[in-house]
């Protein structure tokens, strides 16, 4: 695997681990997330990083298959360009449903 792709995969993995770390000391509860502006912004920033890294991977090698990669890239674009229309529900859904799947796929691609 190309070194650039490996670096981007590790960036994705680091961003997922960082998002998970925001919930180390408390249960994952939507109401708590929604009321904590700093955590929301930090999660959004990490989703931006994940989306950008996925975009670079897809441009570099279209044969790499990652579930919902296009939707994640689209979410990154929405956060950056449509910041005023970002839904807490959508971001929370990504954190709860999609990041665990993405983490497993990235670890598999990296051979971890």
C-alpha cells in the first residue's frame, strides 16, 4: 500500500480515537453532547479530518472500498461550507453508528 494512503488511514484512525476519548469519562448521551459546545466542535473538526483524508484516499486510489466514504466526505463538506446547517442529529448518528464500522475497516486496511 502506498505510503500516502497509509498516512491518511492513520489520520482517520487517530481522529476516531480522539472522538472516542471525548466520551471516556461519561456515557455517550446525545443530550450531553448537544449541550457541550466544545465537544461538538471538536467532534466536527475530527469528522472534517476524516472526510478530507477519505477524499484524498479516493482520489489517489479508487479501488479502496470504505463503507459510506462518499457520505462521510459529503458530511465534511457540509460542516465546512454549510456550517449553519449542520445537524447535531446527523453528527451524533455518525459518532454512534458509522465511526465504529469505519474504525474496523481502517484497522483491517492497515493490517492491525
